[in-house]
C-alpha cells in the first residue's frame, strides 16, 4: 500500500492547496494521507486568543472541504482538527474516508506552562482507547505526537496487532534529534511502521520564535528512518510492505512473548 505524509503550516480557507496535493496522491495511487498538526486550524497559541465562533467557522469549513475531496479522490485522510461542540473546543484526530468521517479525541494533552493544551481544550479522557482502522488488511493506529511518550499507548499498539502508526505532530525548538530517536525506538520495539507528519512554519511570541522544522519521516519496523523530508512544505510518499513487518516480528519475537503472557 502507498501512503503519504503532508507537512504544512496552517492552510488558507481555500481548498486549492489540498486539491493540488490530493491530485498528486491519486496519480501515485496513494490510499492514506496524514496531515500535520495545526494544518487545518491556526496554531494553538493563536487559538488561545481567537473567538470561539472563528475557530468553529475555520474547522467546519475545513471539514466540508475534506469530505468533498476525499470523495472526489477516493482517499482516507487523517487530519488533526479542533472539533467545536457547544461552548467547548476538543482536540481531535479526524479520519475522513470517501463516505464518512469519524472523530477521535486526543487522550494525552500537553500541559506545560508555555503550551497548555490540557487547560484550553475540554477533552476529558479516562480509560485509554487506541483509535484504529483497517484498510485492505493493513491495521492503522492514530497516535498524536505528544501521545508517543506514554508506554500504555504502545502496549495497546502491540496488543491490537497494529501495522502502521500514524503520528501527526507540531514539534518545534531544538527537538528534532530527540523525536527521531524516540520514534526509532518505538518502531523497533513494536515492529511497526511509524509515519510522522510534522508541522512547518513559525510563530512569534515576544522574543521567542517558534520554528516548526518539518522533517516528517517514515520509520521502518526495524527502527530505521527510511524516508525524511526537509524543513519546508512538502509531501512524503512511501510504500508499506507487510512482509517487512512479518520479518521484523519473526526475527525479534517480542510480540510472541507478549502474546504468551497475555494468555497465561
């Protein structure tokens, strides 16, 4: 199966740019596309000062666009988006298919002093539930960038026999190498592909410049970076091979050991 990661800054309200990239996806027989965080909405620090009505308008318009384009180009698109319900905002990942759309609330949210999504969004997770979907025998999971830090997430990835983890992120500052090592380790220990779409662009706050550095990548089930992008708007197109997944699991055998203990 051919899949793609599209690293973007916040998209304009026009559908022209997404239409351009999705036409390329159709030509390359891409079936699943992952968008980076805060591509459909303004970056989080801007959302904090935006009227709720403007956030809602931005989200609803992008939802309508993606519904239309996924039907037109027969695509599955995973896209982080702010879902506004009543007077509250929820940070979600949406799975757009040619015929439907499903929303999954993010379950771990950043809660740092300078970037406190947990305080802003109304997400109220309790028991962790890994979002998964199946396309042509390949099992996908959605794990947002911040969520990749938590071991319970990866226990579910192993338990639910996931093949490909889709990770939208908005990583910034000097964290590139740390992120690469983290995802290489997660891919290796779980013998899964990890496709990460990281945001590009910048945001200025006082003297601080939040630079989103891109470098979206594909991690193999052997924990190696197979493909990576640069620091500008760009699209990564990759092939997923189930035989590679099977080989990694056969060689290392961790999944078999975990399965034995689950049955004990």
